[in-house]
C-alpha cells in the first residue's frame, strides 16, 4: 500500500512539472518531441538526420538523456545545434523534473523544435510526461516485428512509429506488412514511417510530418 | 526522503526473497542463469540455441519474463522443455517475488539448468537479484558498439557478455576489437562470446562455458 501511494504521488508531481515545462515551451513557441526506443534502435541517428533534413526550415535544439556518458550529446553537438545532456545516474527514463533545468539552459526563444532523446528503454518512458507535444517510438528492423506485442504500453501511447534500419531488411526476417497491420490495429492514430538513417531513405517523409506537427501548433 | 526509504525497503525485501529462491534451487541442484538484454537482442533465440546445444547433457527449464504477451514462452515451449511465463504487467524487470511462484511451478528436482529470460531492458534488471547463480547480458551487433558506455550498470555486474547477430557484421559498423577492449577494461572478470543465433556460429563455446559453470556449482 505504501509503495502504491508513493508511486501515485510521484506521477502526480511529475504531471504538474510537465505541465509547467509545456507552458514554458508554449510561451516560447517551441514544439517538443519525445523520442523513445530500445538501446541502439537509432534515436541519435534519427535526431541527426532530422536536424539535417529540417536545417534552414526550423531552428532546432536537443536534450540528450542517458543513464551515463555524453557520447550522444557530443555527436549531436557536431550538428551545431544547442544541446543539453541529462545523465539520469542509472535512472531508466527521463522525467519532467530532469527536463526542467535542461529547458532553462536552452535558448528556447530562438527554437522552433526541441528534440528530446529519452533513455534507451521500451518500458519505463511510456506515459511519463516531460512537457512534450508529441511522442514517437523508434522500432528497428533487427529487433524483430514482434516488439509491439511485448511492449504494448509504449506503442499504444505514441503519435508516430518510426521503423529504422530498413537497409537491413534483405538480411533479416522482418515482416513489414504484418508490423504495419499490428500498429494499425493497436494504435490507429499513430503514423508509421519506414526509414534508414544509414542511407537517408524515408527521412524526408518523417521530417515533413514532424515539421507539419510543429507548424500546426504554432 | 520517503522515496529513498521505500526503495531501500523494496531492495532489502527482494534480496531476502532472492536468497530463499537460491536456497530452493540449491536444494534441488538446479543452476540458474539470468539472461538480460535490450528488446530484440536475441534473448529467446540464444535460449533456444542453448537448449539445442545442451540437450542430452543437461536437463533444462525456462522462465520467460515479459511486460505482456506469451509470444516467447510459446516459442520456447516448442523445444519441449518446461517453461513458465511471467507477465510483469508493465513492470520493467523481473524481481525475486515474481520468480518465487514460477519456481514452484517447475519440476526443479528434475532440472540441472534453469534459463531465466528477463524483460528486455538494459537498465532496470541490473543488480536486481532473483536467486540466479550467474548473470549474462546479450549485446547485439545492430545496437552498436557503444552500449557499455551508456548502460554501465548492467555491463559492470555480469559474469558473461554475449555479442549476438555476428552474421550482420559485414553490413554494419561495429568495431569488435574496440568492444572487446571496452568490456575487458570495465569488467575484466566477464567472459565474452561472439555468436550468431541465426547461423549457430559461436554457440558451442558459449554453451560449453555455461555447462562448465553449472557443473562447477553442483
């Protein structure tokens, strides 16, 4: 009973801070996307491809979440956009309270789009509000086409599913039509994009959708 | 303060139950291995390859952990070994209290080796005792060679690291010597195995090591 009570309090406190984060983003007309995925599915690669695709159209910034290290933040910094690293110290996801100080360190008034890369995890980040406007999960071809069955919490709640590493389709047994059907059944409102961050294939459609979401909001 | 106190209580209670689980396994001379990995790294595939490699040498059983579904348990059941599914109901890892009733459902006195497949997650299962004798993390080539930097908690605590999907090495930029060096530096006691569950390459060395651990214990 004690445990449940604490979890409820934590979630409620998080939602309150997440609302404040979103209000701060809205005042600055900054649209935020929460990128979630397994470790190694390609969150950083998609983020960098997105920056490349939308450069000149939108002013962008990033928050990089990891349990440890700043490998990803260093990679993203090479694109020239402002980036803030959050190390969760072993924590399995970002929360609104971690994102709050990171927002203060970013020049929000100069940003149209904030890309938030969550910790690599298909369980913990689901349903944890940060202040974002849209949620996206990246699946990847080598992980297999059965992940939505096993991690329904995350696939049910997102606005878009990006399937990355399509360049590996010839070497793997990933049934794309079955995956598409599964997502359509579980979460009909989710858009599905097939991309290869390695070759760049499919990135334009994804980036156009994201820019569209961003402009609808502002 | 309240949060920390509850977490400590939970961990302590878990350790107590884990000790009881291990005592039950020891009485039955059953050796237990905890298989951890990202979603889609190949936990179920490695488990099935291990059963195939050690059939006739060891009597095996399995516990399958997932947030939802019984896709994996159904796959493992096709091997003919006894298998118990644990659905965590959204929980990001197994704990000792979930494993306890599963042990009661298995014919432990007839099992030499119990393969426990944890929930796909590189953060939460780290350091959570279940009653197992050895911990193993499966990395996979498509995830990239930088995962130990980002998820040190799990790589620091294991007895072995299995790198799966080596058949994909020709198509990806995974620096195996660098990965080997990184593991040797972080966790010198961990054995490293390179395998392809698709082709079967490297499975024998891994299975031999596991059987050796099992016989050392009994």
